[in-house]
C-alpha cells in the first residue's frame, strides 16, 4: 500500500522512524515534508499535500492512506480535512485508529508526536492500515452525507442551520 506522510517540526524524528517501519512492512512511503528541522515551519502545506495525494491516488484506483503528525495532531488533522475527499481522524489509541477505518472509512490519521511513544504510534498506524471499512449501511450513509455537504453545502432531507 502507498502511505503518504507529513508532519511539522514536532513530529520530524517521529516521522522518520515511522517511515522506516512502514517500508520494512512493505509499504511504499511518500514523504510530503518537511525534509529538515525548522522550528518555525508551517504544517498546513505539508499535511494538505499529503491528503491531496491520498485522495488523488484513491480516485485513480491506487490503494493509499495518509498519516500526519504534529505536537498534538490537532492542527494537522484540521489541515488534512480541508481537502475535498479527505477524511482525517485524530487517533490516540488502538481503538480510535481501528474505528477511524471501520466506521468512518478514514483515509488519513493524525497522531500527536508529543503525546505518544514511537511504539504506540506504530500500533495505531498498523491497526489503521490493517482495518477495512465495515461497509455497514449506516456508516456508508453518514459518510455520503459528509461528502454531499462538502461538495454542495447541503444534506438532502436534512436542514442545515
């Protein structure tokens, strides 16, 4: 599987270690930056580029997911979610990583590099990659509503206030 990765300065070493793990597991890793440490870097472009690449790959029929990192993971998740077609989830344990895929068909996860050990992050990422979307009707319906709102600003049959 192709895995797109992005970070900010807080997650740079974390990202490098995780890229090595993913490559050992046989994944193709694409690093969207940064390439070097800069304490004043701005994560949005890195994370947006990773999310855009995931969505483009998936639309082209390429099996791809994304992982973004930052100090808390919050801003990185927000940046990734600005991309149409991206469904980025902040994960903080095995269950949130698994449920991000199983219930929400997330295609990007965000992890706080200052919140977790490298071993924990590996567990989260491995669970995320290994878990398929359940395809249950209720989950598919909700994902479709999010996509509809994302593209039209409305959800059919539901009033938006």
